[in-house]
C-alpha cells in the first residue's frame, strides 16, 4: 500500500546500534576529560570493574595539571584512565588520544616487561624503574617511572598512580660530569708526568750529589774523628735512602717502563716493588699478547692495579694478591683478588683523614670513559675481587694494493 513504510532490516538495526554506542563512547570520553565523571565502568580481562576518577575533583585536577611531571592513572590492564597535559607533551600526542589508550604503546618491549613486573610488586610501598618513553613522532625520552597502587581497602577495582619524570637534563648533566671528570684525570696525568720528570731530572740529581759529597766527607775523615765519622756516615745513608724514596715516588707518578715496555712489564715491576716493601705476595698471570693495547687503556688498567695494591696495603690486611690478565672475545679483562678481611661494598672503609676513599669512584670513572665495566665483589673475611673488562678497539684492515 502507498504510504506504508517497509520494515527495517537487521543490518539497519545493527548500524543504528553502533551509532548509538559510538555516540555514548564519545560523550563518555568528553565527560572524563572535562572532569564531569566521578566513576567509570570498565570491561577488561577481569570482567567489569568500577573505577573512581579522583581526577574529577577540581582541586586534584588543578594540582596534577600544574605538575612539571607526567601523571597517569592506570587500570590493571595498563589502560590510561587519566593523564595530565605534561604527559601528553612528553609523548608528543594530543591528550584526547592518550586517555583511553594503553600505556604500553609508549614503551619498548623490554620496558613493557619491567612495567608488568613493577605493577605486580608495587603494593603500598610503590616501585620505581628507569625506562625510555617512545613518543608518537618517533623521538625518545629517558624517564623515571614511579608507581603506587591506589586500591583502597575493600575495593575490587585496582588502579595505579603513575608519575613519569623526564631524565633528559639529568642525563646531560651526568654526561657533562663524566666529561669533566675525564678532563680532570687527564690534567692529573699530565701533572704527574711533569712532577715525575722534575723529581728525576732535578731533585734526584741534587740528592745524588749530596750522597757523593757525603761519601767524600766520610773518606776524608780519619779514625780519630769518631763522632764526625758517625755523623757523616749517617748523613750519607739518609741521603741514599732519600734518593730511593724520591725515585719510587717518581716511578709511581709516571713509570717509564709503562711507555717503553708495556702494561705487563709495568705491572710486574710495580708488583715486585710492592711485595718487597710490604711483604705481601703478588702473583701476576697474563695471557700472551699479540700486540700492545692503546696507551689510554694501558694507563687505565695500570692505575686500577696501582689503586688496588694501595687498598690492599691500607685496608685489606692481606697476605696474597693474585692478578690475572686475559683477552677473551676482543676484550681485555683484569682480575685482582686478595685474601684480606674484605668489606661491605655499600659501606667502604674510611681513610684516616675522614674522606674515606678506596678510589672506587676513580676506578669506575676511568673504566666508564674507556667504554668498559667494573665489578667489585667483597665480603667480611672473604677477601676482595675487582674485575675490569674493557673492549679492545679493532684496528681497520688495510686492503692490499692492486697490481697494475
């Protein structure tokens, strides 16, 4: 009949329902972002859960929006219930696209695993871990992620409060500090070389002249000058010991054998001097070397060896020191182990001057600048082991000349 409307088909009804749901979803998101919603029903792996949106409180939202750090509220499924504008700027993404999405999209696979494990262990005490934030434009940002559970007693729905701190400036400052430390070390090495040269060429020669004149004085005195003979002999012996001590100091400042004969010879020489002076046995084992290391790496390893022996003398009370130098997989590895009293690595011994230094900071900085790693293992009455691993730069191969 004319004027009668045909019945609506099933696909038409489904399309209408989808439009209604889409409109409801858009309205819900708009209300969440505007702070007009106090609770939210979320369907996830654990079924439907009701969440209280504290961000709906005006004062709370003002506080969060005024932060210079990213702030988020996550569900157990890592969905972002709330995010402040600072976090949206961090990830270079519109806030409306951030809220309602998964926090995982802004993390690498490795950092996603860290997030998952830290969410499990956060509890009331919270958890922290460092990660790299992946922005929507492909850029990266080093961050510190702090997690705290916001689940209240008796509530079934769990949420997590997340604070994301930008570490970019801190990393830059750390880089500048490392560079400054390296420059200080270089200046120290240059100054040590200058002082060692002055000691050797200046003071040592003067002291040797005093020794020769003292010996001549002793020879000129007769047996009747008993008191004068004894004083002259004592003066000669004291001058001779002073020459030896100045030579030892100059050698420790910058050993010529390191430049001339290399790392193993310099370490063997230093170990022999140390054993003769302290009575502590030093055994050095080295794998065969096909070529010398770079001057910088040789100096780094030698200084660490020196500092380790100094620590043994001052703190360890050891009887034996074992040193092992190997070259596994294009890496030079130095292991120094003593049988001394050991210590707690978290609370190293304090020097008599109160500044308390085992030189561990200097060791770490030297190794870090060389691109390596250092491990320190120690226990009370269990001795101390220092393991240093530094990559050996590969020399570029030279292609042979083609024959004409």
